[in-house]
């Protein structure tokens, strides 16, 4: 938490930077929990304000993407997904991917979008990208209901294994926050970062086993390197939690390690850049 020193005569309050290698004080974040709530709720309302279809966008996006990929990869290219229908195979991967994609898009431009707030008052700046990520959970919850309906249509069973969706969703959020910390801080200095993000996400999607099974990636060193993509483990974990089969192998471990590394380095970089936000933004 930023330390405050008060001069009793002049009543001057001085804010000093928080101490520690990462400079993240969980007690301070808890102190500002209402601000996190209001910023998250504000982002949700702004997202759907004056939108003709409103919350239906959360359903249309995965539905249309699933329909197109099912025709191209499932029907025309005949990608082998075993006994699992291709639409369900893809939709199960698109849910965590869209959560990651939207979270990263929102968080990467969050600091610049809240420039007026940053330059006026003090609060932990990490709250801004954090609230941007949390706001996307509404879309994810709606899309999850859609997936359950599709599973009922294909008569796929619901098992207790699906409780693993909770930590896997958290891992997806942390991955988006980790990369979002890097990009949001860089976007303050270099505004063309926000132009780069859509291109980066387009490449990232095809580097993740969403429209194809991970089995086409050769086992061994190549697959382990491939699993350094944080979303590889998340997508594989989602399919396992929903449809069973072999439990996640080392891919989930490698992806989780990549998320932790990105998050720690992102927190450190965000803290180093934080002191210049108000001057540059």
C-alpha cells in the first residue's frame, strides 16, 4: 500500500511508492474493493449500452464462429475429433479463448481509456486492467449456458469432472491479466500497441488447438514447446473437464508455468512503468 505521511501543521499528505519487489499489496486491493466493483460494473454497462442486440452478442459470437469452423474444418477438411461432434469440440475451446481474447483486448487499452481517472486521484493502477478482465466474465457465463444446451442436444453427459472448469477459468483470466499488464503499460508509451493486439490475437488463435486437436502436434519436445502457449493447457483442460478422456498431461503444467512467469514479469514491469502513467497518458 502506498504510505501516507501527514504534516500536522500544514496538513500535507505525501504518497510514497509501495515497497517490495512486485509492489502489489493485497490489503490495499481489498481496501479498494468497492472501486474494483464499480469499475467492473461500469465496463459491463458501457459494453452493452445502446447495443441493439445487447447481451445476445455473447451468444452470437461463439455460435457464428462455431458454425463457420464446423463447415470449413469439420465438413470440408474433415478434421478428426474422434467420437466427439466437431461443433461441440470447437465450442468447448472457443469459450475460454473468447474469455482470454476479450479480456486481453479490454485490458490492453484500459489505462489509456481511463486517462482522466489516472491523472486526478490516487489508487492502485492495477485495478484498471483487473476490472477490465473481470467484466468479461459476464459474457463467459452466458456462453457457458450455450455450451450446456449444445451438450444436451448431442446427449453428452454432465459429470462432477466439470468442477475443474472453475480453476481452468481462473487460469484463463490470469493469462489474460498477465499479458494485459504488459500491453496496457506499453500502450501508454506506444499507442500503436492497440493496433497490434488484434493481429497478435489472430495469430495466437491458430497457435492454439481450437479448430484442430492437439494430437496433430508431434509428441515430445515440440509439443512441450508448443504448450508454452498459456492457452494450450486451458483449452485441453476444458475439453477434458467437459468430455472426459485422458487427464491433461504435461501440457497443462507447461502452460500453467508460462502463465505464472508472464504474471510475475508483468507485475514487475507494470510497477516499473506505473510511476510515469500520469505524466505520459
